C-alpha cells in the first residue's frame, strides 16, 4: 500500500509517518519502481503500536526502546515494565506540578477583584522575582 493507504489503515497521518521514518522510529519502507513508498501489514501494525504509545505519552526515545523490545522475542517483560514504571513516575511528577500550578492560579484568581481597580495579585505574582 502507499503512504496514504498506510495512514488510513494505521490512523497515523502521512506527515507523521514521514517524521517517524526520519527520526528512525520506524524503518524506511521499500520503494516502488516509480519511487513511491510501499507499506505492508507489518508496517501498519508497527505504526499502530507507535500511535498507541504516543497516546500514552511515551517519548520518542521510549517508543524506540519499546519497539525494540516488542520485536525481540527473547526480551524480558521486566525490561518493558521498567520503561513503563519510569514513565509512570514522570507522569506522576508532571501531574503534581500541574496540581501545584492549578492550586496557585485558583488562589490568585480568588484574590483578584476582577474590577476596574489596577491592583491585581495575579500580575503581582507573575512579576515577583523567584529564587
């Protein structure tokens, strides 16, 4: 199939397929006599794998590592679990940061009068030097 057909079958846009190929996430496909990219069912399966991993927030480096493990039938599931555990810890850290931002913004917003007066705790906080 051509890149458009592979994109439809995998749910990954043609632009992202090209990007994944350039980044070395997926191998560059074979070419037809007229130099068009040619994809097969295995390529589409790999693209779906990448799409799902991206939906779960894995980085490109992690996806590359996961693909390698997925294709290595002598892998240990512990290696896969370690990648997932690192990713979970990173997500939890980012969520804690976002919760902190949300709490701060709610507090500042509640203390802003939101009227015609010029004083504003939101702007004051943004302008305050940080250590």
